[in-house]
């Protein structure tokens, strides 16, 4: 079957990015974040590739994904970053999944589960300024003490999450780091490791930060080759793992004044060659790209014209006399090698690159390949 829309996942680039991340981390350990189906790249294929390359720690947000990783033969530690429901904790025991304690209620539930169902490995999250999940630094020591005293609980990591790591030099990030360090000095002895950094922090924190002992980092985006700050992608030679392609399903010539697609938002300024491409917002192409995005075709860029539909997008190939002689079945590049970068498309769509990779629909098959063609 000739799929109208498909994504290529370049595992060679994933390995390359892993090496770039490791080089930066020095002695610190990597926790590979593979939540949301590995940011749309495919949970199990990505995790297996990373495991074969020596990665020993993984993290997801949903319990179903943690269990899927275990069932797929991932043997390293699997950390549930999200706020687990108390009823789920026994499943974590059964599948040897590490849990994050991010509230006093969850701390109590973890203690009860460890006593009733068996041993649990626990990370404690503190809110130093993200304003999302985590114990307050003031309440954390007593709760950590309680966890430490409970039989069956192993305290693994103390962690926090940064709100502004993608803005190099941001003073609020410094403030968060200081709050965390203060708590670590107080309670750090109870833990094997600590982890604070995400991808942006990995490249914005000074190299000296990574030489501290007992460090881990939770890295997602950089492994897939995207960061919200494009300069950091270039400077650290990260390569895009995903390429989004769709095939031309029909080519037609329209007379001047023809309007195309819903709402008639584009009018042909002259005779035009229009390619109908077989991917739309139902495949994960943001509708926001209507009349503002571009695609790559034969080494050139062509504009998206008219409103993007659920299953189709229209491309203006130009004056029929000079338009490329394309055929049905030929692929165009929505993002990736041979077309706009995912960062460029994210800018047009007013979002971040990982929203685009996550948005690639499940009906779009993933083609795994070792190298970029
Ligand atoms: C998603 C997530 C990460 C990874 O962030 P990236 O910017 O993709 O590296 C780290 N920590 C937590 C808590 C997360 O939810």
C-alpha cells in the first residue's frame, strides 16, 4: 500500500543525538524521557534502540506506557513522572516501576502500598517554582523522613522541574536551582541521586554543573533533535529524528480566479498548477499553516494555499509552464530533510516543535530507518 502520509524515524540520528547528550552530561546519568509515545516517534522502537545503545533509565508520564515498556522487554529503571493515582501504585510494585511522590497524599499512599504490596522505589519531587507538581520545600523534609522510615521504600532521587530552562541566563532558573540546592544540602543524604535538568537546561547550565556527584538528567526533546531554542540545536549538532512526508494524490491546472478549499481563502492569481497532497489536520498538520506554511518538493519550497482540510492540503506549484512535472504518488516534505525544519514549521504554527511531533496522528505509519536518505 502506498500510504498518503507517513513519517520516517531516523534511528541513526537518535543514536547520534544520544551521543551528543552523553558528551554534555559527562559523568551524570541519563534518564531518557519517552513519554507520549516517545514524543510521537514510537515508544517501543525508540526505547529499544536506546536500551541497545546502553541507556539504563527511562521515564514516562502515564502508567500505561510504563507497563508497555516492561512488557516490551525494557529492563532498566522506568520512572513514572506523572502524579500516579493511589489505586495504581500496586501495579507499579508488580512491574517494578519507580514512582514520583509529588504530594503529601501520594506520600501516604506510597507508604501504605509498600507495606501492603511490596517494595517500591521512590523519587521525591519538590516544587521550586514550576507551579505544577511537587512538595513545597518547607514540607519536604518531614515527608522524606517519613518515607525513609517506612520499610519497603527505597529513596532513589530528589528532583524538581525548571520553568524557564529554555531562556539562557534567566534569573528565575537560578532561583529555582538555589532553592533546590538548599533542600539537597538538608536532605540529600537520604537519596541515591538528584535530577533537575531537562533538555534545555542540559545545554544552558554550565559544564561545571555536570561534574557534581550523584547527578541524573531527564532528557527528552534533545534526543529527538528538537529544542524550543533553535540556536541550541545548531550549536550542539542535534539532528531531527522525524521527517513528515505526504504524497501528491492529484495534480490539476486551474484558471485565474479559481478559489480553492473551504471558505475560499485563496484565489489563483493566474493559471496555476495545484497539487492535492494526501495529509491534513487529521494526520497532524496544523490547520494554522493554511495560507502560511510551505512544503519541500524536489529541493524547492512551495506554498500551502487555501484552508488545510482533514485529509488533504493544497500546494501551489506555480505557473503551469514552469511548474515541476510531478506525478501522483510523489512525496512532499512537510518537515525534515528536503523541506522546512520542524522548528520553522513550529514557528509558522505558533507552537513548539514537540507539539508537532506529538501531533502526528496514529493513522500515519512510522517507517523506521537507520540513516537519512
Ligand atoms: C517532559 C519532561 C522532561 C523532559 O523534557 P525535555 O524538555 O523534553 O527534555 C523532564 N522532566 C519532566 C518532569 C517532564 O515532564
